[in-house]
C-alpha cells in the first residue's frame, strides 16, 4: 500500500533528515516508526501526505507515485492524527468529526450520519458528546474525536504522529487498547510515529527502529526485542527487552502443563485418592460441561478422614479460580494475572474449554523458546531448550 524507494530528504543547510530510505507497508498493516527525537521518523511520515517533499526518490501509494497527485486531494484521502489533536474550538464534536466528508462534498445528512457512526465506534455516544465543544472534553476524549475525524471519510491510509503522547499513562494505555480494538475492525494501513518503544511494541505489526535518518531494523516486535540487528537497536530497546518481549509473546497450547482434573460431582474420597496416587498437590476442577470451576488441594482430602464413610463430593471443597487467561494472550498478561491473584499458576482457556495451566517455569520456557525461534528462524515448537544448571 505504501512504498518508499530510495527516498532522501536533505535541507538547504545540508542537514539530511532521511537518507536513502526504502521500505514497504502492506495493506491493512500497522507499522510503528520509533526512535529518538530528530531521527527522521516524523519527516518520513509527513512525506507520505506531502507536508514535506522528498529531495530524491519516490513514494508510492497503492502503486501511484504521490508526486503526480495534487497535495490537497491526496491529503483528503489520508487520515491524519497528531498529538495536539487540532480540533476546531468553535465547532461541536459532531461538526469536527464531519469536517473531511464536508470538504469532499458529501450531503450534510450523510456526513453527520457518518460522524455519529465513527463517534460511537471510538466509544463516544454521539447523543451525549455530539453537541459538546472540544473544551468540554477531557484530553483522552479529544484524542478519540481526532481519531474519529481522521477515519470519517474512510481513508485507506492513516498517519498518526505521537497520537497518545499528550495524555497521562493510564489514559494512554486505555486509548492504545481502544485503538487496537478499532484497528481490528477497520484494518487501515497505518504509519504511527512514537518515541516510546513499549508503545511501538504493543501497537505495531512491524517496527521500524530509526537511527540518524536511517532504519536500523525493520521487523516484527518479537524479533526486534529478541534479536536486535545492531548494537544501536539493542541499546535503544533497553536491557529489559526480555521483559518487554513478554507483551508480544502469546501463550500457546504447547506451553501448558496438564495437572490432574476432577469433576464437581466426583466423590471427594476418589479425588483425594487420585491426587495421592499421582503425588499431586492440587487438581483442576471442571463442571459437567468441561468449564473451569476452580481447584482443590490435596490437603482438602483430609476432610474425608473425618467422615465415617468418606461421603461428600468435590463440589463442597472446590475453590473458585479467578486466575485464568485466554489462549493466545500475551505472556505479560498471564504473569500479571499470577501476581494479581497471588497464584502459582494460571488456567488457560479456549473459549469455555480448559486447555491446561501455565506455571512460572513454563512461562520462562515459553519466553526462551520464542527468542530462540526468532534467532534461528524456526518454528517455536521446533526449539529444544537446554536446561539451565541449578534450574
């Protein structure tokens, strides 16, 4: 969808902002441009909508050289979101959102209908917020309106320049989550500029790590964190890149342990005998439909000895299990869930179906296996780990 071919931007004072840049962004892909201030990432993005003209090279949009396109018409086909949002203070939220459709000559009713649809999509009820003015909104709400406005004319390409940088960390995380949900629905081709490697990793399908006017590495988030291409990239992503990688490494079925499983209506004595025979300290408890109910510990079997005939079922002693994640969730989410619930493991579900449990040891193995798979360019399940002495 977007292709840079040997693009250079050199200013009259001799400063080279971008040097011989070549890369491609596929249709529906979200690429994050990350690097320190002054490295050329914003210049790269602004050349796509001709706010800055390249000195040499070509930029193609859907196969068309943008140099042959009228800049104003080009910009009306490209959504643009900036950190300061740039809403018109004298216009309502609905009018701001309908700006580009109006410029494109859409009928007033159609433009307002589209604006209301987009406000609802970004989580702002048009009946509540449509008639408000920008100064009546929070920073996060204004940023949502900016995204809605950029999407109003249904552009194929979206450019975002530090879109969530002007809000506090809690709001920023919520906006990132909301944008990922939105992108899963609209699947725009997105170039997003950020200086925050964690934001780049969380949002990007691929990451372009910039040095001084050049891309040092253009790869998946997992590869950038697990196998930095240069010492510069390794230094930029940080010594804690292993921890950052937790957020882009999914939980897979092969990562899971299979503990003993008992049912709610199983006799307690039978459950206790099974745990004893397998030398297990606990078992997962499922209901009759195979859904996760909780767990039961071997110590609970002591209650059997108190009854003359060991009457009773697992149901009376099972403990609810709140520590669970869906399969495919990031390892970071699984680790956070363990800490939040002070749990020694988390259950992993596929919908309602119980798949197994992830323990801290298996989480560590999953991370090591993922890093090794990227470094050797093989499938994760094909990695054989060597044990660590003392582990």
